[in-house]
C-alpha cells in the first residue's frame, strides 16, 4: 500500500476474522484487513502519522486492532455501536456543515449535545464555559471574564474551530466586524466560538441546515 501524505480519518468495522476500513479520502479505497496481528500492523504502518481511527467496539474483536494503533501513536476512538445510528450520523453531518467545524469538533459537539440535553442556546454556551461573567461589586464595574465552568476540552475545540472559521469567507466578515470595533483577536475568536456553539445547538435542536446568511444579518 502506498503511504498517503495527508493525515486521514479512518473508520473501522470490526468482525472476528476481518476488519473493513474506509476513509472519505478519494484515493483511499475501502479494504478488508485480516484481524491478525501481522496483517493489522502492516496496514497501520502504511498510514500517515497523526491519522485518527474510529474503531467499533465489538466484544473483544476490536482489541488487537485498537491496541496496535494506539502503540503506533495514532489517535484511536472506541465507538459504541449504538452511537452509529442514522440519527447520530445525520446530526454529525449537519454540524460539520458549519464552516470551521471538522470531524473532531463535530464529534465532540454531537457527543455533548446527546449526553447533556439543554433547553436553549444560552444554556449550551453556559455549559461550555464560554459565557461572560461580570465582576461587579457595588459601584465597581469589573472586567467581564469567561466563566470557564464547563469542559475545558470542548471549550478548546470550539476555540480552534473559531480560528479555522475566521479564515473562511463565511465567518471572516464577522471576525473583521469585531476587530474593527477594537476587540483583540483573542476576544473576537471567543465571540466566534460562542456563535459556533449557539449555531450547533440550533442545528441539533431544530434539525435545520446551516445558513451562513444568518451570521451576517446583524452586520447589515
């Protein structure tokens, strides 16, 4: 197998005797690999460093593949078969249409929205810890800071998504709007991360599609 140059996102369907692996990369054909140490090791060594592998948890049949991939330094996600339902796939696909949201952030958002049901976009933003909290006392009006009460990893991923989104034509006008108002790049990216979280909640809760025009409506 010719080693691809770019990092790949691999999905593995596990059975007792073989593992079917697939990837969205067009040059990567679906293939069957014998569920044996030598064959699995040969396959894994042909993948580019840093690739991410989602492995279906199937009794003990997944363990050989998952352990070998982990030892070689790949990022391995052990997936519950119940999570691979059509509804979950649709939610994941829907969230990944948000510019700046890729496979890792999309997965984190789906996982969170499924496991931590909240009733509003504001509540979801508060859960992520991206909500600003005042530091006021009497006549004193302190600087507003993020609460950071939610899961730090989700907050980090949303910030990274904002960094990516700021470079797209979809989010760039919003980024430039707040920068022109004198906000720092960090503060502006936090605003974008917050908007991404709100958008994700809305798409998930209402089963709607991402509409880039709604991001710039307040600017016109």
